[in-house]
């Protein structure tokens, strides 16, 4: 078990320190370049202890993906509070998302970049989290459309105050895919662009998305020109 | 050079056949599972000939990424015709994008999925293409905002007919990131969902994006609630 002494400490605490160090190292240096030596040193433990707790670099990386995915999903769920109007729910959800990705740039880099560029197993972990978020957003959009998505319903007015439109399930799913894709892309951009705050990123996406979604929720949709030009 | 006889054929034609076979195999089976034997057989040539032309599985995969990236970028550029109104340009660009990704699902799978999940070198190839498309969309949004983005300017009216708003460069870049991310996400969803046509996917994104962008281009933006709730 190596010769480095480690202070007695509950396993959970020790493990969290290792994961913190691993997220930072994988996020900043990339999966391939990150070494177990570096992670152990940053965590202040011996390398054998890291292997004892997390088995292998692959399993350590998988543990990082799962922890960061759960943290991000929890943050978004906590941001979206039922009872607010649709635009307010969208705004709070976006703000929670961009605040979390700005405050955890290494975790976001792992989820958005590292996990997707190093093989199908890791990509599948992220894909599971993404499906969950898309399903959450799909439900929110469907409910908001049914209840009417008037921007005036900020104060949590009775559902049905603004009769909305029944959005087909598939249309809601497509809109959710678009919104999630836009948010992922913007988060990567915001973290890579000096001076763009979480609030600005959320405002940009809200600007982009709201009026479009808002119109849809009141049954006004954009129609392609007819007859179609070739 | 092996013993399989191959008909005399110009190198460019032969190479295109190999790339066609490679795109299909990588796209459908994934980078790791695809074998050079399979690709050679599908192309109707000997495996040594594939190696002679394309050197290695990695170089063959890189050649696939580059060809498919160029084809997609060309398709989008061809779709966006200057002189149309902003909404019409967006619509034509989206339609070109979704038509291309629907008609070339294997190429899109390589760009969106395979190339991003198998190491930083391949990911960098896709990243270069993506930057180019984001830059194109950023310019379109900035110009549309400056000229006014009225949906009524379909017929290519004089720029300036609808005085618009000067969108800060950074805001235009953020909106372009959001739009491109939404399009990528929707294309993957449309290709994976039976019965969703290119036109439907383009209409969904247009619905999502246009009213929002359209409002912005006329200087109407969404404002976050003040004072902010915690």
C-alpha cells in the first residue's frame, strides 16, 4: 500500500477530495494527458490509495462524469420551480444551468468535451444525463404550452388564465432538443470567452428562445413560405 | 499490393469509392468497431489498396471527417443567399442544413458523434468546421440586425428599409453559438426519430428561433425580472 502516510479521515471525505482533484485535472489537462500521479498529488494522497478507492483511471473518470452529471442535473432541477410562469421558469432554469457551468468549468469541460471525445462508454454516461434533462425540458414545454405561456403570468397565476395551445408531444421534444443544444453550446462559449457572465449567457439564450417559444405557447407559429422556392 | 485485381480507374474515382465506403462503415458501426476489411470489401477493392491510398485507419477517418465537413459547410453556404430577408435567409440556411444531415446520416454521425468521441485530434477537425459555421452565422445575424430583420423583407427589399438595431459583436456571437448548438442537437434527434423530416426539423428550429431573433433584430429584447429573486 505504499509508504505515504495519510491522516485518518472518513472514506467519503477522502474520496471527495480525490474526485475534486480528478475533476480539476481531467477538466484542465484533458483525459489523455491527465496522470494518476498528478491527481494523487493534488489530492494530497498516495497514488496506491487512489487506485485502492477508484480502481483505474477509467473508473475514476467515470466517477467524475457521474458526480458532475448529477450535480448539474440537480442544479437545473432546483432552478426550475413549479408555480412560476413559463418564462420565469425558463429564465430560472437557464440561470441555474449557466451559473453552475460557470462555477464548475472543469466539471462542464468533462461533461461537454472530455467525456464525449474519449470513447463510447464515457459518451454513453453523458448521453444518459442529457436524455434526462431533455425529458425534463420537454415536460416543462408541454405543460407551459397547455397552460398558456403568457409572459404576464410571472406571479404564478392560476393555470388556465391564459389558454394555450396543445403542442404535439413530438414538437415539444424537438423544441427541448433545440433548447438543450443551444444551452450546451452557449455554456462552452461563455466559459471560453473572457468577460461573459452566467447572467449574460442566460439572458442571451432567453432572448433567443423566449419570444419564439412564447409565441408558440400561445399558438402562433412561424410558417415556411409557400410555394417553396427550389 | 495483394492479389485482388482491380479495374483501371482514375485515382480520384477510386478514392471517392473508398471514402464513400468508409463514411458508411464509420457512421453506422462507429470508429472503434469499423474494420479496414469491411471498408475494403464495401468499396470493392483490396485492403492493401486502401492502405496504399489512405495510409491508416486514422488517416482514412480524418479524410472522412474533412470531406463530410466540407460538404456540410458548402451545403449551408449554398442555402444562405444574400439579398433575401433575414427570416428567409435563416429559413433557407436551416433547410439546407437539415436536408444535408438527413440525406447524409452517416456523414453527420461521423461529424457530430464519432469524431467527437475518439480523441482530441479528430475533435479538433470538427471544431475547425464548427468555428467556420459559427462565424458565418455571426456575420449573418450582425448584418440582419443592422439592416433590420423584418419578416416582411422577404422579397429582398433595400437594406435600410427597416432600420434595425446595432447588435454588439459579442451578442451576435452568442446568438450564433446558440443557433448552431440548437441545430446540431435537432439534427441528431431528427435522424434518430423515425418520421421526422428535414423540413419539420427546420420548421421546429425556425419556430423556436425566429420570433426571438426577429424581435432582437428590431431592437426588442427580453429583460430579466428586477429585482432578482435569490
